[in-house]
C-alpha cells in the first residue's frame, strides 16, 4: 500500500531536528461535546479512540471533529474515500505510542501484521488536525541485536522519550541506518517541556541539566563551540550535531551525546570517563528546534558512516516514545 497523507495542517511544532531535515509535529485532546452535521450532540472522540472509531466505519464522527483547516483541504466525501482505501486490509489498530506535550497529543497505531500504521494529531481544543496512514518498514534482525554493554541513563531524574522505538512512527530516526536506534530525550513537568517564554532556552526544563557518561570509556571526539539555537524551530543545519561528546567504550561500541549547551563540555579527547561522570550540559545546539538530548550507540566513531545499535539499557528497559526513563 502506498503512503496516504490526510491533511496535516495547523500543527503545534513539538520537536524537529537532529540531523534529519524532516520535521515532525504533533498536537491534545479534550472531552467536551461537539456537534455533528445532523445537529445531534455527541461526545468527542478521545485521542486513543481514533483508530478504533475509524475501523468501526464512523468516518463522519471523526470528520466532524477535524479542524477548520483540515476541512478546507479535504471534503467529507474525499475523507471517506481516503480512509476506506487506506485501511482496506486493516483488521485491527493496535496502540503503538502516545506523546502528550505542551497542550498537544501525537498518537500512533500499527495494524495486526505490524506492517501498516496510523498517526493522529489533536490540538488542545480536541480538534483532529491530521491523520496519516503509512506502510511500516521493519528491520527484525537488527532489532534483535542489542549492545554488548549495558548502559545507564545519561542523566539524573525523570526524562521523557520524545523519539524512540522500533518503527518510524514512534522514532523517525528508524528509517536511517546510522541513527536507527537513536533517542531524543526531554524533561516534562505538568505536561510541558518548558515554563515561561517558549522562545528562551532557559525556560526548558532540560536546558543546563547535567549530561552523564552512560558507560565507561575514552573520549574520542568533542565539539564545544556551537551556539545554542533560539527555540522554537530555528535550527543549525550546517553543524547538525551541535556540541557533541563521543565515547569509545572499547568493544566496538561508541556513545554519541549531541546538542549539548555551548561551552558546557567538560571533557576532551583522550580523557577516560567512568559510568556516570559528567560530560556536559543539556542544550539546543545544532540541527535542533528546541532543547533536547540526542543519544545513541553506534559501531564506529564516525556518526554518519557507522551503524546504530539498539541500546541494552540497565534494568531491562525498552523505552519508546512517551515513556519515562529515570536516571539515578
């Protein structure tokens, strides 16, 4: 089946970036009533109910809850046809990931075979602003191959997985071999990644937080002089990793910790670090739209020519988009 986009407009930008130029967006739901075209009142569909509602053929109920911009781009009849064609072979929509952030919700499902997926976006008014149907490519054998070492969370406290998992809906990195098992991590409090002015890095909870070595090793590369971007949406594509620390763990595994705060890197090439040592501070440098940490393990020291390896975390964790990872 071909990829089918069904209008994604009027989004709230959540996090774009790393060194892929694709921007991912999302948006939260309320449970107040809405009006159908017949004038009868009905309860709004909650974000987690969208997949099942579509599968049940309640297309009008979904369409009536879409945003005005959505309706401008797609008529009711076009919407019906697109959904029917897209999920013709779908027998069930199984929950895959969910991220609620900054007044927005991004939710995904996969079909019974794990080969086709659905993404839905809602804004803070409970309006559905976008739907996407898409085939899912999987790399089963690579997914099974975990790192030899066991890695700790590269921070203290509770952090949330913004992108992470074994499909492109939960982890947009997955489509790219060099970043397939990468994570983008943020801090969230009371549903928000920031407090105050969203255009100031200092408003974001993760900005300036200590970043730690996830395993012992030797530092083989650092970058420390890239300016932090002004959030939200401004990115430095010319210096995609931003401020960076690369650690060689001595067994063919290398940790990459990217987008660090300008001038915060505390280690230099050749330094030995122990698991849990401070190596820098959280920042917003490089191809990053707002403060976050990009973390991955690869099989070589060159990020762009090496292959990403799925991380074996302490405590047998397998964090995916929306999950909380706690560092001690």
